[in-house]
C-alpha cells in the first residue's frame, strides 16, 4: 500500500509487561454529505476493498428487480453480501438461490474452498467428501451474480470477467457511491476471481455513509440500499457465521450498524443514526488488528447498552491466551489511535 507517510500504530498486542507486536493502519470516517469527519493515516492511498464491498456489489441485483423476480428472501439477500463460513445453512441457501435461477453449483466460477470451522471440515471428511464451490465464502455473492445475469439475459459463462455486463454494472455502482473512477491501472483479481479495483478509504467511507442513509440517491436506488441493509441486519448469521465479528456485532446492535469485513485487514461500516460511513485498513492484513480497530471506532462513535458494550469489548480488548486458556496478555487499541478517534468523533 503506497503512502506519503507511515501509518500510525493502531493496535498493540501485549504479553506480560511488554508490547510484543504492533499493527499499523488507517481509518476514514465520512458523513453522507461527503465531509471527512475523521482521517487517521493515509486515507487517500489506493487499497483493494475486497469482500468489504459485497453489499455494493449486490445492489444491481436488487435495483434491477432481479432479486424480486427470483423471489430471494432476506436470508438469501444477506448471503449475497456474505463472506460466510461454509456452514450447512450457508451452503443450502446458496444451492437454493441457484435453483431459483435454473442453475447449479457447476455454474459457479468462484472455486472450491474448505469451510472455516473445524467441525464443518470434519463432517465433510467423515462423509469422504471434498468441498465444492458452494462452500466458497463468496458462493452467495456469485449466486446473486448468476441470478442477475439470467434476468438481464446475459450469458452466465464468464460472469466473473471484467467485461461481462454483471461486472460492468457493479463497477458503475461502486464508482457512483465512492465518487471515484475505478481504473484498469489499479485493478487486481479477487480471491473469488472477480475484478477488484483500488479505491481510497475516504471514497469507501463515503460510499457506506450514503448506503446507510440513502442521502442524495434517487428513490429506486435508495430503496435497494434499504432492502439490502435490512436483509443483512435481520439475518446477520448469513453474512458470516458462528462466532464471527460481522454476525455478532450486527446481531447485538439490532439494526443500528452494518459492518462487513474484507480480506487483508479491510473493514467497512455504516452507522445510519449518525449519518456516517467508516472504512479502514490494517496495514499488515491482520484480522485481529482490523477487528480491534473497527470495534474501537464503533465504541467511540456510539452510545451503547450493556449487551452492545459487551460485544464490542470482546473485540476491542480480547485476551491473548495460552493453550490452556490462561490469560497472557491483551490485544488493545494504541493510546494515540484512541485519542485521535476521541478528538474527532466523541
């Protein structure tokens, strides 16, 4: 990630009396008018948002009427926005989505992936099976892409290619929400084979502020945003799974926030009651760092009840434990990072 100056330390990992490791990162918080409310680190540097923008990638499916034509329910729409763990309900729902479009697992171009949890891996091994593409954490998103292709009358084969009508629709949506031109010069291939374009954290935060409130959007697009927002917060388990940040936080906050992780330490969030969007990058790609960072931002931005505070604290200050479960240290927000957030957001 190129940058003008080193990003600050955002998260510290302690063991006993020493800080054993440090994570550097950057955070942008933007309101739905496009005003930058908080900028920590190099928020203008291009980064690949990866799976953090799946909800934006699902917008053409809803906005076009394809989701309604295919009779996708809340759980299925949430799965379109998911990086799921490959649990049974995720796999079954992705299969049903494909069936509704008259397609099958063979039409998926995301590739196979083992489930996230050991329990689910063991179940496949006991059955002497290997995971197919339905187990891929992006299978719901891809089932949505295929459904959109079918309703648009586009060829389903090659739907992951940058030139395909589905990917062109998605690119236009992301450009409209971020206010940035997605350049072929800063384009990579995501883990699930679709294009991923470099964008700034300020652009991503702007996108999620607008997504959360619908500010400045024409009615049809605003309704599509609301439909996806409600689907995800109503069915948070479908967005991730058991003991996952996105599921646990959205379940605890009961519609107050939308959060979505992406690979390599990226996170995006919408906080509609504050009119804010959040985008961050833990520079070394560590999930423990990005989760602590986002939980800390939410803790500063929001007034919380006991249940909400308990869930956030689990990610703001998780313990470092030995193999026997004995606490050996902490993961915690760095003092300078926390002070900078409070100065701008508290």
